[in-house]
């Protein structure tokens, strides 16, 4: 069997992956809070852990891997978005708006991630379907002395309660007491005493410790809420993942993943409450975190004007396969930089692969070198290098199997490469390829249209004009291929429009 080695955030080293039960490999990844479109950064963990899912299915068998990724559909951000819609004239109740908003956003998310070639996880639980599990876990934590309940009385000292005092527990907070968990901070390498010393203004005076976190909080009548021993309210964010993972994967499972931004406090809090409630030494055997995404070397933000969603890119004509290629080209543990140049190079490479494998029967097995690359801590870059090698060695059946294994689909399923001329360069920089004026695409399409109409002399005249601009157009069975030559001059293309 293939040996898989993964970098375990918990131990800070690469380790051999040994599943708890090889017949039931279990993975949990924190999913989106569903109130808006997924931005490009949200897509990175989807691609990373989809690749892990594919690898595990390949090694252990599709029926022996359970992958859970949740939807957070109860959250203050969702409530705020719904309130904005109501203020904008939506006449439905806030509860109806929230339900419609979360349903629509989940639909958007599925469509966008499908476009990236991501397989649907085995289970996609919605937090609102596991409220009883969350309440049970909170009750266990309180009973064991790891959590406490207080009533938030503004401008008054905090008032503490015991569960037997049912009358007084209306509109109460339940909080996890971090000092009761000695290993708090191990995952992130942050020490509790240091965090307490560095804590700034305490915005919740009812907490015993500024690092204590919310398990349950009150809800007003107009907000989503459920009855509980602590009054009508809703769960804190962290308890959601602990309850859902326990319900679907058990007290301890194999791999927990997510973006590095979730390592603290979200994953740290998950570990604390899960271990204390379940009486276990660990929540997951291996922890994996992908690094953040940048755009053209800068942090993605609306203020910089470089913030965009996956849907924005798709509607601009960037194929989902190209987005996936760019993301896999950088190791998941390293910051990733999205650039127009990388996208252009990825598109050209994929088009070449699709043209070469169109109509070819895929090999029965994935080339071992490609599998081994992913087995070495999901080294997507090295896997892609092996695909280049398969093309150079004219191993097209193996190339087709590898393309599919990496989630890029097959040539027969993909349409965009048939329409776009294949652009490559000889003696020109990748930057020149990325900055090709759109008019070149229009001219090459016109050449193909003239040939389809058997107006060969006119088509050849246009090809000759392009050659004078440093562009060679080759006619192939699968469509035109465009080669940029050393004397390529973009300015001359404008005159041909």
C-alpha cells in the first residue's frame, strides 16, 4: 500500500499517516459560513482537501473514506446580512429571510466549487440540524465542571447560576473555562498565561477569564433561537464543529483540516471542548492547515480593489480548471499568490494537455509517480511536474488518467479549450503571454471561421499578417495553435483588428 506522509500541525513535523481504522478513514474540514459568495481565499481549502480526499479514496477505496465538511448556517454575520435585506425592503420575517439566504448561498457554493472540480464531501451537515447535539455537549461540559453559566447584566457584577436554578437561567450565557484544560494552546503554540497577559479591553465582564469562550448565548425574539436549560438562545461558533464531527465521525477521528486562520482560536477551542466533553486525549490524530492566499503579491482586500469571488473569475472567463491548477501549483503549506500571469500559463498548459488527450482512452491506473507526489504531503507542484513529463514522453493514456486523478476532468467534458487558440511562446517571456491583447483571440477565431467557409486564401493572408507581428498560427485537427515568436510585437496586432 502507498505510504502517505502528512505534516501534522499538532506535532509540527511530517508523519506517516496511519488511520485509526483503514476501512473507515475519517476527515473533517471546517466549511463556510453561508451568507455571501465564496471569495478566492475560501476556495483554497476546498481544493487542498479535495485533493486529500481523492488521494485517500485512491489508496483506501472510495467506500472506505468519510469526508465531512459543514455549513455554518447560524451566525451573527448571517443575521446581520438578513437584517440588511430586511432594511432594504424584504417584507418576509427575519427567520424566512435567513432560511432563504442560507439555502441560496449553499447553492452558490456548490455551483462554484463544482466548477473547480471538487468532489462533494461524503456528508455536508448544516449546523442548525445538530442543535440538540450541541446542547448535549454543553450540558456535559457544565456537569463536568469545564463550563459555567452566567447571566449578562449590563452595568452590574456578573451573576453566576447553577443548573438547578431554572428560573434565573433565562437569557444566560454558557462559557467554556479555558484554565480547566491544561493543554489549551498546544495546537497553536500559544500559552494561556501569555495570552491572558496580552489580553486588551475586556468586552464581556461576565467572563471569569478573558480567554473563556462562548458555548451558548441569548437570542432576541426576532433572531434564530432554540430553547435550552439556559434560556432561548443559539450556539457559539466553536461548539458547532465539535458536535457535528462527534455525531458523524466519533469522539476521535483521523484528520481535521482547515485554513491557517482557523488554527487559533477556532481549532484550539474545538480541541478543548471536545476532549473535555468526550474524555479523550485528542480530537483528531492529524491536523492540517493550508496557508493564506494573496493577489498579485498583496493581501486580498476590498480596500485594495483586489478582492474577488470565485464566481467573479468564472464570469470573467477564467475556467475552474485553471483556478484549480494555479492553486495546486503552490504547496498548501505555503502562502499562495494568484496572478494573471499564472492563470495564463495554467490555461495554456491545460489546453495543451486536453488537445493531446482528446479521444485517447485513459490508462486503467494512475501513474505511480503522480500518486507518490501527492502521498508526500500533498505535493501538487511535483504531481504537475510529472504530468509535463508524461506529455513529453508521449504517454498520453497515462497523462489522461493523471489529469482526471488531479481533478481537472477530461478533454471530452471540457469545452473552453476547443474555442480558445492554444498560445505558447518561443523566446518570449511568460509575462508577454499573459499580456496578449484580446484582439489576437478574435483574429485567430476569424481565421478558423474563414477556413470553415473554405476561404483559404483570405485565411492565409491573415496568417501572413500575424506572422509579420511575430505570431505564427498553426492549423491542427483540434483547432488553431498560436506560437509567439521572438519578434512578437503586440502593437502590430492592433492594426490588424
